[in-house]
């Protein structure tokens, strides 16, 4: 790509999947650089993982109980606030949107679908995330997002 083509690149909306892991929180620093350079909006997204796995004997999958969702939203809000505070302390004054979603599909599918619906220009995510209850960003998730996203993807190591 020639340098004249790179000057025409515009990122106005940046999606940053967050799971509370150090990797996902560090990713916010990279999102700040992109957002500051391109005068862009940042969307912080947290996807609530399903409690019931595929192949459950009940035939039901992708469910999230109200208690689980409430607990997860409270945790996500702590992560969002920490990132919001960091961004504002660094002088970022553009729009910051946050969202917590549940999905019956995979985490990859949820992130890719959300990015497409919101018409984001770039997804910035960590290479790996936390495990267990807070699991969202795993190596396989980053790989899947890179493979299926409609937009640019920046993976932070």
C-alpha cells in the first residue's frame, strides 16, 4: 500500500471487547492512540458468556440467568469505569459508548456481529483474555475475530 493510500484511511468508530483481564484493559491504551489519531469514538463491549454449553441434555443452550446477567453487568461496569477514567485522564474527550450483550452464539460471532451492526471501522482486542467466569478474549477468539470481521482488526499482544 502506498503512503498516499494510507492517508485516506479513516477510523471513526473503534470497537474494544473488554473482559476485565489485564490484556483487555491494556488494549484500551492502544484504542486511545487510534482514537486520538483519528478523532474517533470508542465503543467498549462486554459479552456475557453463556452458562449452559452446547450439547446440554436439556437441548437448551446459550441461556443466561437474570442473576448471572446482573452480576456480570456490575463487573463490566467496573471495567468500563476504569477504562473511562484512564481515557479521560489521558485527555480523550470523544464519545465513549459501553454495552453489555448476551448471545446464544459464540463470543466470536457476537463480537463480529456487533461490529457489523454498529458499522465499526476497526476492532482492537487482546490476544488472550481471562479464564473461567470472565472468559471472553481467548487466543481462539482473537483468531476468529480476525478471520470473520468485516473491518480491520488490531490484535494487542
